C-alpha cells in the first residue's frame, strides 16, 4: 500500500539488523555486600549492537550515567533487581558511575563498529510525516514479524519525554499517530524496538511562532 499525504511524503528508509550470533553480551560486576567498591571490569571496548549487563546491589550502589553519545537514552538503575542491561545503539564513549561513590566507582565503555550478523538482515521502512512536525505527526512502519512494539521519545539530554507506542502489532504495514503539541521545538530521538529489531531515529519538532 502506498501512503501519500497531500502529494508529499517524507520517507525514512532504515536498515535494521537482527542482533545475531556476532552480537556480544558483556558483564560488569560490583559488590552485593562488602568487598571493594569498584566495577569489574571498569573499562570495556564493545561494538554497536552489544549488550552490557551490570550485576550487583543497585540499592547500595545506584548506577548513574555520565557523558554519552548525543541522542542515546541515558543509562542508570537504582532498583531492587540485581541485574540491569543496556544495548549499545551508537558509536562513542559511554561513561557510568555509582551515584553514592562517584569518585571511586566509575567506568567507561568505548564503542566502535557494529556487531551484527550481516547475513541476517531485514529492512523496516519507517515513514514519518510531517517531519519536521508541528502539532502532530504520524509514523508508518513495515513490521517483518508480528509482535510487541515499543516506541519511546527522548530529548537531546537523553530524558524520556513520551511513550509513543507500547503494544502488539501485526506484521506488515502499521501506523501510529503522535501529538507533539506539548513538546518544545527541538530535536528528539525516537527509539523503536520489536523483538530483536532496534532502531533510533531523530525527529525534529518546530512550533509556529
């Protein structure tokens, strides 16, 4: 089905790779009770698509984000679950530290090229009209397989500003409308996830004066 809006369409064709056998999970541990207040290891070299898993007592050592690449969600956790995981979606340096002991508990993750199984790939066509958006915008995407889809919007500082979508969607073409009237003018990052598929995309909001 061709989607046409007033004869004009802004189409963003994204290539999304299934995180296959080449993607790696990296574990970082820290004390659950007693022991040295440090992350082991506290430096990692990883690839886009890899998953970082922290394991420890977050209520005693809440994880906080330092500098991260522009446009990615901030990492951090302070709940009761003994594990927290974060998927690397962009090249750059990710800094992290303990909120209670930032001077002695800190670390860095340096990210380079993508770690994906290039033999298993699928194209998801994500269309966003209008973009730039004024008071509203509509997202159209072609989902290879049915499943739960989440779409979250983050501001330039990595703060979550809106949950665009969280629900089951059938395979094929899908559409979701989003009201941007409460957002300030600026650039935002939309994070799309469905199963093994992960996409981040910048969305621009421009308000009429």
